[in-house]
C-alpha cells in the first residue's frame, strides 16, 4: 500500500485530534516514506521537520530585510531574490528562489517604495473587503469573501503571488466581490 493511502486509512480510525494532526504532518513529511505507518504516531518525527521549515523561513526573511536595506530604492529586481540570497544565506541553509512571504518579497524585489505601494494596495483591498464582509447577510457571500482574506493572510508565509493561477484567482475574486459590493450599495 502506498504511504499516502496507508496514511489516509489511519486518519479514518478513531484517533484523537492531536494524533490525526500528527499523522497528517507525517504524511507530508519525508519521514512518512521511511517509517512503519502502523506504529503509534510520535511528535518526535514531526517536530524536527517543522522546526527546519520555521528556521529556514526566518533565514529567508532575514535575507529579504538585508536585501531591502542594501537596495532601498529599486530593490534587487523582480523575481531576483535567489541572487542576493545565495550571498547572504547561512552556509547550512538550503537555497531558495523566493522569500516565502509575498510582502517581504515585494520589498526585497521592488525596494521600499514598491513594497510600501504594494502593502498599501493590499491594505485597501482588505479594508474594503472587510467593510463588505461586516455588512454581509448572505452566508454564501460571507464564505466567498473569506477566500481572499485567506489568500492575503497566507501571503505572510508563502509565495502565492508568484503562482499566477493562485494570484489571478485571488485578485479576480476580490475584484468581483468589491464590484458586487459597490453595485449593491
């Protein structure tokens, strides 16, 4: 049985929520391929992977801040984080092409002015969506408005802006919701 299939089978058993959480992370971690999945789940195999991810993100973010300070006017250029990161990363860190934070990526790539303009634009969109969300009476409209909020929040730890299908979907949904809100007002 494939690890993912075996992992799904384990999730269907009567485990506590904590064990289900652990099994889920084991399924997406490298440990899931090499361990016997029928054994009781252990947090000891999950935490090292999670800690490595957290430490790596902080290293990316530190390098993005240093890149922004080194080139505050124009930044390093669109999509070029990997070049300054190659120079700034700790020797034990793995290489990364993106900052894993859309907002820091904008500051690093576009400088302080570009990053501030992007942050202001996103802030205005979120504020406008929040205003409409507060007045939403339709559960479907409320649920649809949560989508862009989730995407903008995920931008603090991922790079959805650099995946066109995700960015187009999020901005199209946000624009459609704002247009519908303006039309209703």
